[in-house]
């Protein structure tokens, strides 16, 4: 069995209209919610062997804070530019190419890619997946190349507003 954790980047700022969407930083709410969710990942015993992230500034900031909370070297985060505005097939193909050495992978990315990939893997519709949200999936596979439609089970859906 393999574990997959999908994390939507923390809330980003639209304050500077000159910045491209790719370069938007986290806003005040993102900076507030992200440490809570990073700590919750530890509390839920989600310990990734590999962290992959979109190259967007807000996604990398999210991945880095999660990594620090996990005592996972931020230098080991693999930035995947193709995850920015990706189709879910891109994420599935990326997962299928990972080494079987990894038992648990965490991916930081964007909506709707993460929700669509989650649906493909579980056939369960996630009606709301807010920023800083976490979807944990158990995949009934022994090799990442076996990632396929309906191979997963939704283990957990968590996000900041569930913890006032």
C-alpha cells in the first residue's frame, strides 16, 4: 500500500496587481492557517518520504513550511513546474513515474487539479477543498506505476475552518 497526501497551497495575496499569478505570495490568512495545518499533518502522523510541489511561489511557501514542521529538508522538495495549471493526468503521470522506494508522497498544488486527481483515484467527490486543505488517500498498490482510476480510498479530508 502507498499513501498519497494532496495539499492545496495556503491562501495567497492579490494585493499587488503587478505580480503574475505564479508569483503571488501568501496573504495574512495563509500565513495564519498554514502553521496550523502543518502541525495537524504531524498530529495525523502523515510523514512523507517525498514532497513534490508546484513551482508557484504560494505552493513552494506552503511546501517549505510543511517540510520544516516535518523535519524534512527543504532542499529535498522537488519543484515540478508542470503542476502549475496542470491537468489531473499530469499529476497521475508524475506519480506513476516515482520510485517505489517512496511509501508516502505529499504533493502541494492547486485547485482544481488536486480535486480532479482525488476523484479519479477514489471516485469520491470532494465538494469543498479550500486553501491549506489536506486530502489523504490510501492507494491499494505496491508500485507507483500501478496508480490508476479507483485505486485509492479517501482516508482524511481536513482544512482550517474545521478547527475554529
